[in-house]
C-alpha cells in the first residue's frame, strides 16, 4: 500500500515539473519576439544582422526567420529614399509657391520693364519737345503710347507726311526690345462723319492710318513683323468729349500698345 502511494506521489511530482519546460520556452520565445521587434524598428542594418546571427545560433531547429533578407532598408537605400522624399516635398512646396506667387512676381517684373521703356519714350518726347503731341501711360493691358493725328497726318488723310516720317523712325527704335513683345497699332478718329472718294467712313480712315503707320515702323529691320498687328476703331473709343474742338483733337490719334510678355507654361 505504501509503495503504491509513493509511486503515485512520485508520478504527481513528475507531472508538476514537466509544464515548466514549455512555459520557459514560451517565455524565451516571447522575449526573443520583443527583442526582434525592437531590433526591426532600428534603422541600423549592421546591428540587425548581428542580432539575427545570434538568434540563428540559439534556435537551430526549423528554418530561422532571420535567414531571410532584412526588410529594413540599408543605410544607403534609406538615405536615397529620404533624399527623394525631400525632393518631392520641396517640389510640391515650390509648385504651391509658383501657383500662388509667380503671377505676382512676373507682373511686378513686367511693370518694371515697361516702366523702363516708358522712361525711354518720355525722354525722347521731352528731347523733341513733343509733350503736347505724344503721351504715355501704363495700363493693365501694357504701355500705351498715344500720338495725335496732327503729328503724322493731314486732315482726312491716312498718308504720313514726309517731314513727320523721321518721328516714326525714331519711335521704331524705341520699340526694339529683347525679347520682342506683341505690339498693337490702333487708329482712332472723332465723330465727325467723313465721306470722300477714298474713305467712306471713319472706320476705314482709322484702319488705314494704323496700317500705314505700322508699315513705316516695320521698315526698321530690327523689328519682328510677326509681333505687330493693326486695328481701326473709328470714333467708337473716344478718350475725350467730341463736343469740343480740343476733345475731338484728342480723339484723333494713333496708339501703340506694348503688351506684357505672356508667362511661359
């Protein structure tokens, strides 16, 4: 009876000790797992490889997970990725700035360039004492140079007078720019009806004056004809009242519009 009890007690004691082995293995594996996770979170590939070798030696059974290539990028690869990311971020920020601020910067630059051109034209006007016949103004559309018709044309005529052709030649020199800009020549009249053998309306007279003036400008070989265009508005764009002689004089004019350079896309 005592022998059986001793055997039973010995058997129970053996069963109680056997669970410690898997329990300790589980704890070891959990510890190893946490160490692995910590090591994988590190960007130091050399330390990760060294740690992998240690664990492979400790756990020889089965296929070691550390024998596979590390998912963590090498320092070189990581630097490249970071550099590319930084470049993309900088490009995004730069694009954002370009969209919001580039137009204002270009507009301001254009205004400064047009002001320089205006100063040159004004210097010519003052030098030739033509302040009562030519004037300049900066508008949203560009630099506008207005020339009274009596500077260039006889009344009711679209032919530039011979003694005024030197004025046109001087103006053409002021229009030589690098890079070239689009230039619109427009003719304007007062509202007094015209009807003669050559022109049936003020429209035809204004168009002819603009074209003849433009042709004379383009005798300057330094000007690009493709940058020029001509328009005739007749009496329909007055800048003064047509009820007075002075107002009608102002309305009879040829205008040179120097347009801002369009921004490149």
